[in-house]
């Protein structure tokens, strides 16, 4: 992150702290005993979701992403009307949506990110290697595998597995795709999959939900292998929950209850979109085992 980027993030964090001090304590004090969400939510009768308008497989304005389907499921369980505030998921996304009190939940946020308060995770997934069926790379499950040497591998620049690839000596032959894009015009994951199917690259490394989604759309021609056996570089497995404001304690607890009570149905939605789900031992979750919590 650049110095300017760190400064912007520091300033936004400071604003959140100030807002929490000014208003958060009052909200928490008045809601802890009664559970009244009117102090925390924009409209207690409406599930207002912060989302990207063009970011499949996660969300879009047509409601075609798995986070859209999860939002519909959540709204039904909470007996609320569903509404969206759309904003490109790039710099300023949290500040312009959740932080501005225009909406009340971000459907997918990695656990441990301090820009928001996270709910309990509702799935666990990883970066994955995507290769053509019959390429001889289908069972490659680590970037240190010698079969990847000299191969032309697609990677989204700046993502964690780029470091793993560099440590494995694979970056010299890699094809980078941009991380920061305008989703109205570009889609790095889709471009990588198109290059893979066209034979322009030998394999691609993508965030699991993207890898699974595009491979599923391609049918049996592509194979997805979760990268859970890396021994060097940053971790590639993450827990994903929902993001709410730091002061919204009752709202977080309500979302946690819904997640806990409906994990099986949530997993089914994710699996329908090809999301590679993992248990706590990094074993893949299928249709039957996915009924358990992540």
C-alpha cells in the first residue's frame, strides 16, 4: 500500500473511531437490553445490502451473484424487504456505503480485516489452480510442483499467491492480470479463463469463488484444485463472513444467529455457484458434508 493509501485508510479508521465514540456507545447502551435495531440500522424493516453492481460471481445489479442469492435468503429469514446500495468494490467502497450509513451489511468480507466488524464466518475457501482437463496439471495441488516450471501461468497481480509463485520461481513465465479494475468495463478473472480456454496460458491461479464459478460455466473442460498445501509464502485459505459497522452489536448477533441456524442452506447456495468450500482441516466440503458449519 502506498503512503497516500495508508494515509487514506488511517483517516477513514479515525473517522470510524470518532463516530463510534460519538454515537456508537449510545446505540449499544440502548440496544443491548432491548434488542431494538432502530438505533443501528438505516431502516429496521429493510435489509439494505452494500454491493458491487458488476462483480460476478459475487453480485450484480440483476441479482445474479451468490451474494445476491444469500441476501435474498437472509431477507426472507429476517422477514425484511431487500434493497441495495451499489458501489464499485474498489478504493472507497466501505467509506461510501457502510461507513456512510447508506446500507447495513456487506455480504462477503474476509475475517480479520479491520475496516469493518465481521460476523462469524459462513464459509471457508482458498485460492485455486485452474487447468484444462487432460493437460496433465489437474492433480497439481501446490505451486511448488515441478510440473509448473516453464509453464505460462495466469495470476492476478498483487494477490497473495503471486508471492507464492515468486518463491517457486514461476513469475518469469507468468502472465499478470490487473487487480484494480473498473468492473463496469473489465473482468480479470474472466479474461484469465478466456485465455486459458484459448490456450494462451497453461493454467491460472484465482480466488476460489471465481475459479469455481467460471470453471463450472465452462463445463467439464476445466479443473479446479484448491491450493491448501502451500508451505511458503502467505496463507491462501480464508474465512469469509459479513461486514457491519463497529457499533452494530445487536445487528451482528442477529446475523450470527441466522448463519448458525441456516448453515446447510447457505452452503448449498455457495456450492451451486461452484465455490470450493473447505472444512477446518482443509478438506473439501461436498453436498453432504456441507451441511456442517465451516
